[in-house]
C-alpha cells in the first residue's frame, strides 16, 4: 500500500473535524485551494475554515457552492491570517492547520511565538514521476544544518513511520561520494555527517535498514527507500522543487514533527494534489 493511501484510511476513520486552511495574495492559487478542498470534502467528513484577508475570501465565496458555505466551508476574515489561524488552533476552535498559501516566514514566526517552538522539523511526502512515494526531509532552508539537528530530525521521522506501521528503509544523502573527500571543506563535512548518522542509528537500532547513499539520490529511489534525508535544508528544498515543479513528481504536504498540535505545510504554489494530500494528512493526524 502506498503512503498516501495509509493516511486516507486513517482519515476516513476520523469523526467530523475542523481544519484551518490559509489563503494568500495569489487569487489563482487560492482557487486551486478551493478546488482541492471541494475534492477532499467529497470523500471525508470535515469542515474547512479558510483564513484570509477580506478581499481574498470574498473573491472565493462566489465560486463556492451555496450548500457548502457555513456547513462544510467557513470563511474567516482576518487582517493577519497567519496569526488568526494559530490563535484558532490554540483555542481549539479548529483541530488542525494546513498553511496553504500563507507566507511561510510570517506563519513560522507566529507559530514559534505562540507554541514556544525553537526548531521546525517538516517531513514531506513526495512521489516521483513513476509513482514511487517516500517520506522526505528537510524541506526548509534553515532545517537540519548540523549533525545534532539531523539526528533529531531522523528520530522524529522514524516515529512517524512507526505510527503507520511502516518499516523504515532509510537513505542518507551527502554532498558527494566518499571518494570526493578532500575537494572542499564544506563538502567534506556533509560526507562525514552522513557516515556518522548511519553509524549512530545502526548502534541505536541494530535492525534498522539505513544506508549512506552519498550523493546518489537515484540509488535511494532504485532501492525503494521510504525515507530519504537530504544533506541540508537548502539542498533539500532544491531537490523538492526540482522533483515537484520541474520533474513531473508530486508532493502531498509536510508534517510538522515534534509539535503538540497537528500542523501540515504546503508550498505557496503547490498544485491541487498537494493541497488535497495536506488536507488528508491534517485529518488523519489529528491527535
């Protein structure tokens, strides 16, 4: 069974829940969000709260089926959507959040202020053009930029796979091949980090399938790894964008790991399948 199907099964088992979804200043993107939400609501019992400035909301209301407004879709007008959606989550007015097309920096700022979170760990679900799905991270440019952060990220990611009863098969990527050591100090460190991570986790979990695939991401896919860890946040973000926006692949949202509430991330320019996938994760992962 592929990963997103496992989340769909978990989502169908949930009772009626409230999901917050963020709108931004791009009307075309907001329309994609609405279409993905309507597709989601055909399959799952939920109520989606759209958080956006008054102009963004009103441009969508006329495109929303009348029978859905205030029953399955509710529009929340707010001056600072990134703040309002976090406030609603903290006050239990909604059960989970999908960032949608909100500003990432503003959203993260309010999240950190209100939940006293110092580090962000986002685990994405990606799919290649050939349909191979896998968990992936980091996807944020400021994530996993040293060995300690990478090991913490991987520990959290393994827990997410265990929740789904998926046996982890992990590929650790680095900045080059082992034979490239000596060409550049920064690359040397990335290569050494990958080797060290494999050693740490093999000692911690003797039966864990974890491999140093060096810079050969194609090997990770060929070997059907279900968890792939990029060398750092910048390269991780670039790999994600290349696969999804240029390479015909798909994304299904990213889980904020290690936080007390259910929060799912999306690209501000994510397509309908990404928004749909994020809504599925948001419903399935409600604690």
